C-alpha cells in the first residue's frame, strides 16, 4: 500500500480552512490602528464579564444589555456584509482602516439600541411594558433589525430567515391554517414582547451567554494557551498510538480530551486534525476516512463533560437543575459516541492491515507528564468546583484564575502579558457569533411565548405520529406494538429529522432552543421525562455537523485531508451512526442518563451493556469486517440483530446473542483460515 506523503499544512493554511468552513470565524482583515482598537474592546469585554460574574453585582437586564452591546458593536466591525469583504484602498472616503463607515455607524447604533432599555430606570421600564413609548418602538425596531443582520453576517442566513418567518407568523396569525391559526399581533405588540420584556431578545438565551458561556469559552482559550491542548494530544499518542491504525485512535482520544475544554466541532477538528489527519494518511488510511474520523470525533466535543456546548447551560436554566446533573447525564452517552467511532476505526485498520506508530514516533509518557503536568491543574479545579455544587460561573472564574497563575508559573508554556492580552481577545472574539445567534433565538422564543405556537406544533407532531401509529399497529406483522408505542417512536423519528434539517446551517445551540420548544411539549404528552426530551434534541442538533449536505465539521476536515467534502461527510455520518442511535436508547431506558427518575444500577448496567453490543454490532455491519470480510447477507443480518441489543432488556439481548452467534463462529473460522 502506498504511503501518503502529503505535507502538513501551515498554521496560516489551517486558519484559512477554519475561516472557510466556519462562518463564526470569518473575521475580515482591518488596518493596524483599527485592529488595535478592536482588540482593546475585545479585552475589555473579557475583563467586564470576568468582573461581573466573579465580583460584580449588576442588574440582570443591564448585564445582558452590556453583553449585547459588545456583541453587536464588534460584529459589525469584524464581519463584513459578505464573507469575502476585502480591504479597499485606505484613502477611500467611505472606509476607515478597511471598514466601511456605514458599518461603524451600525456598530454605534447597535450599542445604543442594546443599552437604551437597560439604562432606563427600572420603574420607567415596568411602566412602559404593555404601552411602549415612541422611542421604545424606534429603538426596539432598530435592535431587532440589527440583531438579525449581525446574525446573518456572523452565522449565516438560515437563522435570520427563521427569525423573520416567526415574526411574520406572529403578525399574520389570523390567516394561518388549522392548528397554527391565532389572533395575531400588531407591530407594537411584537416589539413590546420581544424588546420590552425578558421573553424576547433579552431572554434566557442571551442571559446564559452573558453569565455562563462567555466565561467557559474564555477558560477554553486560556487553557489552550497554557498548554492543555498539547498535553491532551501527547497523552493520546501515548495511550493509543502504538496499536493498529494508531493515528486514528489518537484522533479519537485527543478529540475526546479536547472536547472537555472546547464546545466547537470545527475548532476541535482543525486543532487536532492538523496533526492526526496527515499522520493517518501516512500510515495508509484513505484521505476521506482520515478526515471523517477526525470530524466525527470532534463533534463529540459538544456532548463531552465538563464544558459541553452552550446548549448545556441553556438546559440548566430551562430544567432548573444543577450543572453537575447535566454533566452526569451527558457522561455515558458521550462515552458511547466515542466507543462507536473506536470500534469502526479498529475494524477499518484490521481490514486494511494498517500499522501503529513506531516507538520512535511516540512521545515518552514520563517526559510528557514532567514537562506539562501543570497544564491540567485548571481543569481539575473547574471540575472539582462544579461537582462540589458551586455555580457554573463561580467555577469558571476560578478556573480562569488558575489558568493565568499556571501560565505564569509553567516554564514550557509561559504566559506573557502579550499572550494574556491575545488570549483575552481571542476568547471574546470566539463568543461573538454565538452571542448574536442567542439574541436571534430570543426573537424566535419570544414569538413562541407570544403566540403559543410551541404547544400547537407539539400537538400537530403528536397527532401526526398517532395517526401513523394507528395505521402501523393495524398491520398484522406490526400489531405486537400498541398505538402509543408507535406514536412515541414516530414522534422521535420526526423530531430527529427536524433537528438534523434545522441544524444544517445554524448553530447547535440555536437548533436546540428552537426545536425544544416543539419537542418538549410533544414528548411530554407521550410521558417522556423533560431531561430526556432535552437531551434527545441536543444530540440530534449536534449530529448536523457531520450530516450532509451541510456537514461543516466534515468539510473542514476534508480541507485538511484534501478529500472530497461530500464523500467525507457521508463517511463521517457512517462513523457517527452510534450518536444517531444513542438518543433512542436513553428515551426508552432513561437510566443511561444516571439522573433520570427511576434510576437503578441494574437498569443502567443492562442498558449500557446492550448499547455497547448494539453499537459494536452496527460497526461490524457498516465496516463489513470482524475477523474476516463479511458477505452481504451477513452484514444485513448483523445490522438487523444489532437493534435487538439496543432495545433495552435481558430478553431482547439474549435473543440478539443467540442470533449473532452463528455469524461470529463463521467469522472466527474464516479468520483462522486466512491467517
């Protein structure tokens, strides 16, 4: 087999790949003067949030307004009207240091509109709710339009279009069909609800970004700066590098470790993929498979404790449960995700006869720990504080302090004043797009609460699923299951498809918030526990990052590997099939989430063992290899039997083992003959 000799990409090339496939990092270049001013605002944003969460006592509305003013002001300076907004000659009268004057004006208007309401005395605001003044209507309209435009620039057009559709739905309610029909609302009523109350733009989504998410993103930026990312990559090579197909297994472990401090699929892909993808290709993995492994493993960052994605913090607010409960619930589903990828990577390595890394190519464990052990301290402090019951913002503040202290003490990753400045600016910059998206999601959620459309859509989903379930249960072959059981299954399938479609173009957090407004009422009617319903939507929103046709993480990995993006996306989806099955497992057996009602260790053990057997079997079916290549009928047999393992219960597991035994025996005999 030919060994790939593709040269590794430079940091500049990697940054361009991330910029190309992640609209949230497509910052436009500016002149030196304006770049310094913008960096100053970014650092000020980080310092403000650190102070407000750690030591300040700031009113909720004012805190959210200050956060939004930073976001809007900086988005209009850093993101152009188009993704490729060039620097025109500096002498052009309509530009300053490469940024159009109109964008600078919009940035100023965004700051003014975001701060107008929070700076009013609280008693004046409470008097005007329900009867806004003319200036309130003007500022509210300006803020709504600026939020939509800022989101379009930083995230893409899909989410703003959804926001506009919801606004139109609120306005044209009397003309809506069937269950979607409602009384409608005037523009004054829409602005009053979306701007003057905490049910719209200044709602929970923006509040969570300002209070929690910003600090955790900043912690991740500082943790990477003081060497934690490099420690994770080196440890992954020590743990898995020597085994068959070692670089791919290194990719899984390093992405899992990196996911503990970063909730961005694309950033994880580029960070770890810069090392793992070229190494995978050198030992013989096809380019599309190497890219798919990295993309699939990196999407796990959003579901891996203790950081998770921003959606986890929204879940804390919605469900009113401690963050440690959300982390506990996320733990084993995340492990199953990586287990599924590991199985398929191992089988692919065996099928292709790939080697591991040599002793000379691997770092020494003792050297790694001696040189970099200080880097892990901030993460330990963060996790300890969360598990001890401290609030997420408290834990993040002290995690940030630990990063700075360790950075100044660590001789191998010394944190200089310039490095601290750059990290503070980088952390703030990475929150701008998700901050704008949160404000737009506030518009969508505001319309949902204004019109009650969430319960209406939930009713439509349940009714449609019940009708389909009635038909299916009437068929002789399928009559074993009741109408209610079929209704639940069909509802889950409909919601899963909706999550994947919605997630193909908007951030996971936005997908989660929008669809949970529909899924939660629908699944509640079918007696699904709230935390289970929320996790179901969360997981399928994350899956969109590796689901064609808009598999952004897979496309970024393809850019590093030089592979076909669509083929890479298809391969990544195949590798991530475990993630598509795990949500169904914990709906039917909530014990997998640890904190769900009715948890018992017996139910948990049966569910976990069955899920592992099912995921492993599905991996065998999709890879077409166990001890030797499988025939077509054997692959279909294994795939069908795998669902018996995933369905929780000793009976179904026992039947699955009996049906799987002949295939395993045939494979063992073939493997012995070919050895």
